C-alpha cells in the first residue's frame, strides 16, 4: 500500500476548500472523535482537535450545508476494503 498518500493533519470533503486533497479520497477515510466513529464528517483537523459535521437539513444561501464544530480527540484512518 505504498501508493496510498499519508493522511493530512487537516482535510476537507469540499472540493472548493484549500484543504481538499482528491488523492486521499480514492480510499475511504474513517474518523473517530472521542472514541466514537462518525460517518458524516465534512472536515477535520487532528492537531487542533475538531471536526465539522452538517447541522441537520439547514443550508446556506448557496445550498451548502451549515456545519457545526465538535471538539475532542480526533483519530483518522483508512478503512479496510471489504473483502468480497
């Protein structure tokens, strides 16, 4: 798995963000905050200890979801590919 890039300290799922890295998203990325795995993370920062997740169905005037910040111990990892 040497072709897999290392996970960055900060990553965003929004392609318009300067913290977006398309090469990382070729594999599925997992995020845990305070020991609980989250599946709705839009952005994270490991060194600052936060993640951003959508705030329900609320959207801004451009149609993008409103995000809330959760703070805690952030762990990121590549999920293992499903065998089968």
